[in-house]
C-alpha cells in the first residue's frame, strides 16, 4: 500500500526526540520534509532523515503542497493558523495538544477540517500509550465510577531526558500543558464536563474540580514548577468496583506513543472514519480549559 507523505512543522525538542523519529520509522509514512522558522534548524533535522528542509512563508506553502499529512510540533497558537491552511489545502492533520489556547482559534481548525473532510488526530501521550489506553478502555467498559482524582506535577526543567519547559509552556502554565492529558483520560471515563471550578496558587500549582455528565466528579492538581523530587503522574478512579489506579510509565516512551497516534491517523485516512481523538475532541478540550481559566481569573487568582 502506498505510503502517506508527511511534512513536519517544528524543529524543537519534541520534534527532535519524538515526532521526527516516530514519523521516519513508521512503515506507512514517508517523512518528506521539515519546516522551521530557522532554516539552519530545519536543515539539521531534515538532514538527519534524508528529508527536505523548508523555512519561510513560501517554504511552508511548498511543504503543505507536497505532503499528504501535516504533523505539528510547534506552540498551539502557531499550530492553529497553519493547521487551517493545511486542512483547507486538503491535508490530513496530526495535531499537538492543545489545538489552540483560544476557543475561536480551535474552532477555526475544526471548521476547516469539517469543510474539507480531512482526517485529524490530536496527540496526547497518555491516550496513545498502549498500557494506559488499554486501562482507559477497560475502566470505561466497567463504568460505575463515583469520582476520579489526579496529581500531575513536573519540574520547571521538564521531564528528564524527554523535554524542557519551552517558552509557550512557561507562559501558559500547567493548565494548558498538562490539563489536556488529564482531560484525555477523564472524558472517556466519566463523560463530558458540565461544570468547573479552578484555583491557581504559587509555583503554578493549579487545582481543578469538574462535574461530568455521568454525575461523577473529578479533581486534579497540576504544576510545571514542582520540586524534581516530587514529580508525579497519578490518576485513580473510585466507584462501584473499588479503586483503579492508572498504570505508571505513561511518559516513558513518547516515540512509541506517537507511533500509535500515527497508526490512528493512517487508519482514519484509509477508512475515511473519524477517530474519537480527532479535532472535535481537541476543540472540546480547549473549551473546557478556557472555562477553567476564566474561573481562575474570576476568583482574582
């Protein structure tokens, strides 16, 4: 079967350590190009995989025109505008979370995808890690959950050996960087969110409480400025079946997780079947995060 050509937008840490190696190694993908703001950075990353380097507005247009799939490894509000351009050109989208940090921008991407009928996936590490994805599926099938609670704390230096705290993450904080991971687990398990409360204290420590359509409640505590020794990624469910803790290790192999997301996009393209983690799911996460942000500011935090 013919491979899908993929263009990668971005040259930063995640692009180097996760996106590019996963795309280049995927049997159904031909990584044909890399676009970056810096032509030197694009050249280095593209050269590592025998791909073509692009930069500037003209280069962006050329990469989109020469690709079947556009994959993103750039800040969300850079991603959104390029994603609209790519979708309107008929290109499938492999998006990062969050799709955007404004509801209007995320909706523009979703509208462009709906207008052209292209496939889309919004990548969240936990949802596409095999072990945690299996756990989510099993617990969703059980149902009967009363509440969920989570603790996701990362140090300012980022995840050791995997990522650094990039400028957009430092500016937007844990809510926008870590919140999508939490929502990607809670939403399939407990249903859509219908009410929220949120508080942010020092060290970007953000506390969330949500009520879901199922009647269950959930809570989560997030930070991107935690002491390294307190780094944690824990979620557990409590309900009719007792307590179920999410498996550990969901962050250990982001390349494998991204490979699974590419699998999902390829399947969606070839079957013309939307995936549950498509841009509509990404838009809903942005809507919920924006509501949580508004609640934080309404309390004067």
